C-alpha cells in the first residue's frame, strides 16, 4: 500500500490546486497541517503568470492506494 498526503488549495483565480506529498509523516493533526499549509501560502511558493497557485488552504487528507502488478518486464 502507498500512502500520500493530499493538500487542497484554491489559487488566486479560484481554481482547485493539489499538492501530493509522498511518504508523509503519519498521524499529523489538523493544527499542524493547517499551519504548514498557511506557511506555504504566505511564502508565495508557487506562482504562474502573476497568479498565486496556492492562495487559500482548503483541506488535507491521507490517501492510501493498493497497487497490483498485472505485467512487468522488470
């Protein structure tokens, strides 16, 4: 199983934006994640054509998927 932390933001144009974090620390609480997301917004980490790609933090969730190989040359 593979677990990621999926962060959900709105950009300054109102579009949904997501950041997926591989191998996240497990058991993060709401306050810790909110603070980290707000720091990302405040730092203006991602911009495109003058628009902030991360303008409003909306939420975060752990997403766990199971992979089942059907065919591989490895």
